[in-house]
C-alpha cells in the first residue's frame, strides 16, 4: 500500500509488512536507515520460523513507563500459543545474533490483538 511517506526504503518495507502509523514508521526508518536491511532479513527469518503466510505489522510503540522511549516493533499476529512458542524457539538464535544490530531500536513481539 503506497503512502504519502513513500521512499524506496518505505516501499520495500511495506511490501513485507503491514504498517501501523506509516508516518511514525517512515520517520523511524529515516532516522535509522540500517534497520531496513535488518527488517528484510527479519521477515525471511519470521517466515521460516512461523510460516510464510504469517501476518506481521510494524508499529512504533511508545513505552508508557519510560518517557521518551520508543521502539519499532514487528508484531507477529498469532493466536496459537503453542505455535508462538515453537516459532520463537526457531527464531531465537538468529534474533540473539541480530540484537546488537537492532540496538534496542527494533523488537519482534507476538501480537494478540
């Protein structure tokens, strides 16, 4: 889905993820462009861990307890707790290796909305 915040990087991300709050996500990626390649790699890893048709949304989430602290979150849409646990086990080693690159600016979470 094209937005008014369209850059080549944002277009690439929107092909891989549903984007909640595109202005905030676009600003986040503009400020932290190294996350675009990590998001591309993450999508491949998420597909391998949870299945290729797993819905994943991106959203910049503000921490209600820590003023001024935000994080871009890849929210994996799963209702099945067993599938979520098994998928995270498969994703874990890659994510441990990727965490220093993410530098607390990206998180991968299960979304139960």
